[in-house]
């Protein structure tokens, strides 16, 4: 699941098992709305954004514009709370559940993005010679929106995702939306899909922005046209009945990233590269793989899509992000939260020896927030952490950060963005 993205590295509780992840629950609302099918040719032009059979929905103006530049109307609740989508909110996993709208914005190489619009969620059409299909010119992002008890919707540091997408776009020669365009597009997409945001405590709306070379290109070169797209899907909380520790295996043959490569950006190609080691690890019963640096082969890098931290006494250490490690927003936030709670935090080389000698180990990423590590296996030697695998520090940091993200604690950091 974020078998692209921050969902990875994760040990899925039985209820999230694989077959379920690939299929929406039986009750998924695929059929609640006339969704555009794979053959629907209308998807590239904006549709009248009006939800049907929803009399309680009224129109309101959104800050976005349609491709002809005129302001458009998007269906939105007339009251504070729209009717919730009819799905089983108590059994949300991490499978993709189609929602009502997606956001699409395009531009040509050497130009700037403008005039994005919401359209019905559905398949997109690409030329077979699109840059993303042939040469992997693509990036993704991942963030979440939480519904608060007062009806407010909270985003967590969305401008950080925007900045990270800009950095990644620069690395693989793509134009990117401005931070403001990115954040406004995220807001518009979340509001248009408000009825898919899980009720407080049931999960969150996972937001997946994509940036891709959609134009046609035959020789290796940047594509002539780019598409920025955002889709969303409701997801459950990873830890429903307390935190479940994951079991990692250190990969000693394959590497996730190399110096000078693209490990530090969220480009799609990084994820195909981890599938083989990850699948092998899962087949042996591990939750995921912990990668080592490709030069010395003894310093920790990260998990397939999570960052890693080790705890020893009052000291928390995590590998420094120097190009081969994805600079996680959860990682960065956990560092600040830990410091504010009196921990000493260091970003530097972390050796396997140090890892195996730690009091606690945990991973961070948007999907899990903080995922405690119960065991690490290195060259056949298995080291376990804590009595039940869930260390005090992991628990404390998870609780501090999720309280902030869900709006249960006062946000003294200024990280949350309120939507309404
Ligand atoms: C997305 C991702 C992370 C976590 O980043 P967050 O911003 O915390 O979600 C860590 N490692 C990799 C490889 C990732 O793709």
C-alpha cells in the first residue's frame, strides 16, 4: 500500500490483508455515483461538478478555475456536514476506494501550471509513448486529511509535500505546481470529496498527488506535456487495537538508492526497485526490508517507504538525509516533537551494530505515523526490542504527533491547516 509510499514497511493487521487491499470492501461506493468508466471519454474535459441525487448539496464557489478560465462550481454541503458515503467505516483498510472527484491540471514543458479543475474520478487516457510510461518520468506525494469532532477538516503540513514535489520535479526535469497551487488543489479535492472523509477516530482521507510526464516522447527526453493529478481514498487507522510491532529484515544484496541517484525524491521508479526484496521478505514472514547504504554496506538507510529511527536512553538517532534517503515529513516532524519533549536527536550515520544494540527502533511515514519495530534480522541473527515490542518512546511520539494531526491537542508548532 503505499506499497508505494508511506504505507510500506508496514505490518498489516490481519484485517488489512493483501487480497482486501486490492479490492474495495463489498460496500464500497463504486456504484453510488455515476463514475466515469474506463471507456468514458469525457474525463479530460471538466464535467459539470454537481452531485446528483443529493438534494442537500448546494453549490459554492471554489478558488479554482475550469479549463476555460471561468470560475467553476463544485458540489458541496449546504450544511456543516454532508451525508457520509455509505461504506463500512469501521472496517476501512488501505485499499483504494473510488471517490467522487479528482483534480487535474496540465502544462507544457518550459511553461507553468495553471487552470486546474476538478473532474469526476475515473480512468485517465495516455498516449502509449507518454514519458511516464516509457521513461518513468513521474513523482507522487502522500498526505492525509482528518475530520475533527467539530466538523473541521485538518491537513498536516501540506506545503511540505508541495516543496518536496518541487524538488523531485527539478531532479527529473518536470515543471511543478507552485506551493500555493498545490495546497489549493489539495484543499479543493478534499472538500469536493468531503463525504469520503472518515468520521473522527475511524481513519483519514489519504491524498495522493501525482505529477507525470503525460506528453508523448520517443527518444529519451523530458516529455513535452505534464499532468498534475490528485485523487483521494478513505483509509483506516493503522493501529486500531494498539500499535502492532513490525518485523524487519536487513537486505544485504539489493539497494534502494545510490549516491547521485534519485533515492532522495519521491519518484515512481524508486518503488518498482524495492518490490523484489520486499516480496522475498514478505514471503519469509517479515513485514518489510531495511536497506543499507550501497557504498559501505553497513549504515542504515530506510525501509521501502518509511524512515527509521533508533532509541538509546535519551538519545534518538536517525540516518541523515543526504540524497539516498527520502526526507520524510513525518521524520522531520518527529525530530521536532522529540526535541520538544526533551530528547536529544541526532541525524548522522547509524551503523548496523548500533541498530542491533538499540533500546527501541521505530519507523515513520504518513500512513503509520510511527511504527514500532519488534525485531530485526541481520544475516540470520534476530534481535528483538522491548518486552512486547512496543517501546515507550515510540508510543509517546506516536501519541504526541497523531494528537496534533487529528486536532486533539493544541498545535503549538503551527503545522495543521484547517479547511473549514
Ligand atoms: C514517502 C516516503 C517516506 C515517508 O515520508 P512521509 O513524508 O513521512 O510520508 C519515507 N521513505 C520513502 C522511501 C518514502 O517514499
